[in-house]
């Protein structure tokens, strides 16, 4: 079994599209720099439903050790430094998922 | 591009393990009954991190029409009826993800 880390974010009211794009650009660089990431999907909420959060990140990793590597990686920390002032609310879980086929 | 629907839940304080198991059992039946679900992962939070929600669901669907089918499907509604009284908090997003290869 592998591990799926999920984090959802609500941005502050005064967030700009350029700031969110900076987050997207930063996250886009992580898969090539953090080989522990088996799959990495993220993006803006599509606005289909009422009451949703604004942004989601799903990181698929082999195990808890890899999750720790991802979290502490300097390139990840650099994106978090960009994100942190934009975050009004955050919800996260880690769940077990089947290994990729 | 496909669509990823993510929902995280915090249970009420008095939730029982048997109630959560009933949710797990109900969700487990959905992929065979809702062909629109390309992938469906869910589970209890692993307790690795502080402040996490209790349960996560990730539904991969081809598009918004399929999301609507999933949401309104009677078997999904039956699981929601089990879940609803257990939910203290819910966070969700829908994001675009690459099509499966």
C-alpha cells in the first residue's frame, strides 16, 4: 500500500490571480526535483460546486518516510513560504491507497 | 483533461469505529456500481500529522457530467445518508487533472 497526502486550501480574500499562479508555478517544479513523488496533482477549484475550498494538492508517495522527504524538501519549503501568507484555511489527510499497477 | 473530486471529512466526537466501517463498506461498493468512476480512493486518516481531518475521498471522473451522475447516483446517496449524521466538518474541491495514460 502507498500513501496519499491531500491538502485543500482556502485563500485569503485579497489573494490575486498572480499570487496563485506563483503557487502553481512553484508546485509544477516539484515532481522533477522530488523523486519520491510518484504522482502529483494540484490546481484551482473549478467553481462547479458551492462552498468548496479554493485549491487542492494530492501527493502520491510510497510511504511515510517519503512523505517526510517531500515535506522537508527545500523546494517544497520554498513554495510553502509563498503559500503561507495566502492561506485562510487548510484541511488535510493522509490515507492509504493501493500501490500503482 | 479529467476531473478530480476531493472531499475531506471531520467526524463528530461521538463517532464509532463501526459507523466509520459502515461508510467504508458503502463507499467500497460504488466503483462497481458507478461506471463513471475511473478511480476511487478513500480511507481513514492515518494519524501521521497534527490537525488533520478524519477521512478522505478522491473520485476521478472524466468530466462534470460524470461528476453529476456520481453525486446523484442512488447508491452514492445511500452512503451519504449514512455519513451525514457523522459529519462535523467537510472540505472539498474539484480540480482538473491529466487524463489517465
